[in-house]
């Protein structure tokens, strides 16, 4: 009785399928955004901002960027997307923290109430325009 062996090559899910030299533009954009986030947190630390001994805002983006640079597959892309979405949610919630502080600061100025109200409305409009502009840019780019 003769036995046959399969000569079909099997690939392990742990093997890297790309050469590491060519990257998709979306991966490069994600890596750039994660590294920019880590650099901004490092800049805040260098400027004297109060951060814990191991700042999560610095460590998490660097770890995810390293994983994404090392191996681009479904789970690393999903991880980078999750970090990006959490940063996006934080950016959208910024006015919830900033606008009451701005209103409080404006209340301690000698300016008239209509001027303070116009400045607050201008800040709200500026933030809304920035969010809409970023959404339009993202929809046209991607």
C-alpha cells in the first residue's frame, strides 16, 4: 500500500506575510498618528505637566505603534483603531471640560456680558468648525 504526502505548503498564522519594506498608506498614517500622540505627551511631560510615573498616554500609543509596525494583521489593526477611537472620543469631549472653564474665566474679566457671551459663542463655533473640517478632510482623504 502506497501512502501519499501532501506537498502543499501550509502557512502558520504567526509568520509574517509581508517583506516589511512596503506599507499601506493607512498603516503609515496610523503609525504617524500614534507616534505624534506619544510625542505630544512626552512634550507635556517635558514642559512640567503632572503625569504618573508610567504615563499611560505615552506608553499605550508606543506599544500599539510597535505592534503595528512589527506585525500588520487583523488584531493589531483593530487595536490601533480602538486606541484611535478612544482618543477621538476624548477629543470630542474636550468642550465639555474646556467651555465651562472658559465661561468661568470670562466671568472674572471686566468685560461686558454681551462681549463675554460673544467670545464664548465664538469658541463654540470654532470648535464645531474644527470638528466638521476634520470630518470632511477624513471623508475626502479616506
